[in-house]
C-alpha cells in the first residue's frame, strides 16, 4: 500500500519535471483530452496511457500504477488498481481484498476513503 503511494508520488514528481505546465498529475488527462500531449507516450522513465478519468503509468522496470482522478483533481484508487500494482512489482505480490482493507485501515490518517472502496491520499 505504501509502495503504491510512494510510486504515485514519484510519478507525479517526474511528470511535473518533464512537463512544466503540469500543476498536478491530473493535468495529464486534461492535456491529453485537449490534444496538447499524446494520450500515450514515454516521458523520462515512465510510459503513460490516458484512459477515461485516469491514467496508467508504467516505469521502465515494469511497475504499473493505474490511477483515476476525482473532479477536484485528486488521485483516487481502488483495490483493483492496488492489486495491479502489486502484481507488476519485480517480486510480485497478490494480496486478498480483506488484507488490503486491513492495510488501508492501518494507514488511517494517510488515506481517506472517498467513496466505498475508493481511496485517496489525505492532504
């Protein structure tokens, strides 16, 4: 769980360094939808593919972070996305939903459940 949050933060930092007009990671979707950047590309050590309300990022080592964005631009994710991240790690992890829920609860102040089964990093 913390690995996903760290990877998401690293992606945010790398993308904002590569695309100076990004104020937040959600702007990747805005820029792609307005055709100012491609819907999929490779920037720095990440490839990305914009989809619906989110984006899938894959690092050069194959680690995958898929994220959606709420109306306010905050990154939101669910167990399906966390499971995909775990399975893409160099040493794959496959964690049951119940164990993920326990991990989320243990990270109470760090994560906020924005709607049932969907989480965001607390401000």
